[in-house]
């Protein structure tokens, strides 16, 4: 009985995954590959694969997180409502997660020299481990927290989890995307300063942040306006 219920639930989790969503995922996969490829072609033509994927996947993930935060306000403008689940927003978030985890997986080994913990800790003269709270170490530790949030969002992104958590609780978990955006932005900006990243990266990051903030503010104002009108009726 339990086995049947499991497979039934698993099958239902693919409900709604038709050609439209398949095309969306193919497009997002191509965008992700293009983002990584752009780093190889325009930034470090002779860079190693690990470095290219670390940088390319990281900035692609940042971009997709920003897009996922724009979809809600845009949906509110076009449809005059913002439902609990918007497949496009969720699918963009899934690929933000995939590219984010690629960034982490390759980035952990890039400068660790066989010791992953050296990205986050250092040994004092007395041999006691201390968290790195400055420069790249601080950025890495913020990134570690962001990764945990990202995993939580990915794990709960399926229709199965949507049904199990129900709409309100599921939406509450998915709102961690705002926390994720703040953590990833802090991780990116600190690393840009510590690593001496070229100005275009910082400029594009701030531009994306500004665009997302404008859309979020617009969505908030529209939501409150329509809410007041509904209460006045």
C-alpha cells in the first residue's frame, strides 16, 4: 500500500509537466550553458574548465535568481494576481539552483588545494579552528549559508512537496528566495572586492539588483493598491 502510494505521488508530481514546461527547461539549460560559455569566450579564453564553470555558473545563477524575483511582479501586472505557484517562476528557480550548485561544487576545489575546509576556516597559532570573517573567507561562509537555503528551495520545488506542505506553508518556504537573493548578492559583492574582479562584473551585478528592486517595489505597490480597492468594495 505504501509503495503504491509512493509511486502514485511520484507520478502526480509530474502532472502539468507538458511540452510547454519541457521547452522552458530546454531554454533554461541552453541559457545556462550560454552563460558559462560566455565566460570562456569573452573573459578567460585560456582559463581552466573548473574556473570557467565556477565563474560562469555563479553569475548565471545570480541572473536567474534575479529573473525569478521579477516574474512575480510581472505576473501581477499581466494577470492582476500572483498565485501561490507559477511554473515559470519555479522552473527558473530550479535552474538557478542547478547552476548555483555547479558553482559551489567547482568553486570548493578551485583554491582549496585538497583542503575544502580552508575555504571557511583557518588554524590559529594554538591550532584552534577559526571562521574566516574577512575577504574571500567571509564571502565563502556567506555562500555556504546560501547553499543550504538553495538546497531547501530545490528540495521543496516539486508538485509533490507543494501538495504535502499545502499552499500557505509551501509559499512560506519558497519565500526563502528573498533571503537567498540577499545572501548571494553579499557573497558576490564581497568576492568581487576581495578578488579584484573587473569593474563590468560589479556594474552588471548592481544593475541587476536595481532592476529587481524596481520590479519588487512596483509589485508591492500594485498589490497594496488592489488590496485597498477590494476592501473598499
